[in-house]
């Protein structure tokens, strides 16, 4: 039995453009928030736990989250287009 890639409905362009615009705005806001700050600078979260983190922890956490969510998406893409990384 051979596997056939399913037909995928593409997201209409206006939505894609809006999503990318939102992403770029959020990246700009995040970059502006850390300008001139040290990776060792700490802050305390708002909420009942009031945990303290440093900026370095935030960067590592964001990389972990990105990798965690991007990995499965990459597996799906590989099944669709057949292209694998080196």
C-alpha cells in the first residue's frame, strides 16, 4: 500500500499576511522590552507563586517551547512534502 499526501486547503492570503504582521509586531515588542538589559537581570512574576526568574531563563524557556512545538510541525511537513533536513 502506498501513502498519498492529502489535499490541503491553503489558508487565504489575507489571513497569512495578518498573522505574519502580528508575529512581527510581537517580536518588535519583545526586543524593545529587553534593550539594555542584562541576561542576569531578575524579575518576579505576577501571581500567587511570585517566582523570580532572570532574563537568561526566559530566553532558554522560549527556545525550549519553540523547539517543542516546532518539532511535531516539522514531522507533519516532512510527511506532506517529503523533504527532510540534513
